[in-house]
């Protein structure tokens, strides 16, 4: 397929920015996923680049979250999960039997739709993962707490409350805390599964502001059912439908001149 062709309609598949600035951080190649023999993703080819935000959009049941959970092998926790194809992180297949899965999940951190603070203080939430990784020095822990909270625009709101229970925070603050908890482990890729689905507009704006700042350091994958958020908060957008990748391109291209009629119908609200 000519990836630069302006044809409005064509077969499903990836259509990347013709001028990526760096090699992909993650490459998904011919990836299919099933649960209990029921296909959920089919033959997906997709590149995820460093220093970019990739939004994944599509109606419910299109396989968005399954793809996200495949990127750090969380689907392995489901006994009926099976897959074909490969997902390559920095040149290494993450499903290789020699892959250290806990290490992979530190490199590819995930934030869920519903924030789940641990039942401890704000401070202890942030240092828990670091202590599990063997980091004990108080100075190092304190620096990580402040740095991660600043990265999610939360430091000024909680710097005098670090010993308070994390459950005392508002929903939007809890979500940013969960993002900070992932950042404290210094991952390379951030996966976000509907991180703003239950948040008010002000909290949503703060999450999006944080992602705009964080993209210089991380490859970011944002699953969202909000097409307006995808248009605001991503550099590239991939549209999934019924387990297939229909189209992937720069966000501006997807939302102004999509190549496929199904993409156009979805983003204009004809279905979803």
C-alpha cells in the first residue's frame, strides 16, 4: 500500500507519520489475541514511538484495552488468553520465554481507569514500588516522591499532606497520584486506560497537561472513548473496530482527513 496516498478509503492497516523522528520504541507485528478461543484482536501492526502520545480510539469491544494489556503482558494473568504474532520492545520480543515479566512491567507502566491508591499515606504510596526494587535511602526516596508529584502537577497540592491517607484525596488527585506512583519507578513507556473517564473537566485538564509535559521523556499510549480528548491530547491516533486496526496516522490527519469511511463515521458520531 502507498502510505502517502490520499485515497479516502482503503483496506485496514497502519498508516504512520511519514517522518517519524526516531525508531519505534514498541513494534506490534501481526498480533492477534483470543480468550477462551474467542478472537478479540486480529493481525494488528502498530508502531509506538518515543516522545509521542498515541491515542487509541474505537467503540466498546474493539480490543483497545486488550491491546494495552498485551503491551506489558497483563493478559497473561487470564488463563484462557492466547496470542499470535509478536510485540517487540527495543528489539526484543516481550513474549520470549526468557523475558523477565516483572522487569517488563516496570519498564512499561500502566494506569487504570479507576484510581486504586494503596491504603496508606500519600508518601508510602509513592515509595512502595521503589522499596520493592531495593531502594532504601531516604534522600533518594524523598527526591523520587517530589519529582514524580511535580511531573503530574500534584506537588503543590499535597506537599504539606504527604503523611495523610491517600484516600483523603479527591478522585482527580488520586488518579494523578497513581500516575505519579508509576513514574516513580522510572518506566520507559506509559500505558493509560481511560484515565479521565470518571473525572471532572478540571482534573481531566490537569491529566492532559501532565501528559503534554511527560511526552518528552516517555512513549505514551492513551486509550480513550472520548474522541475530543484524543484530538487534544495525542500526536498520533489509532482507530480500532471489532478487533482490527482500521487506521493509524497523525492525529491532525485522522480528525481532518481520515482515509477510511469507518474512521470518519466514528469520529463524527455516526456510531460508537
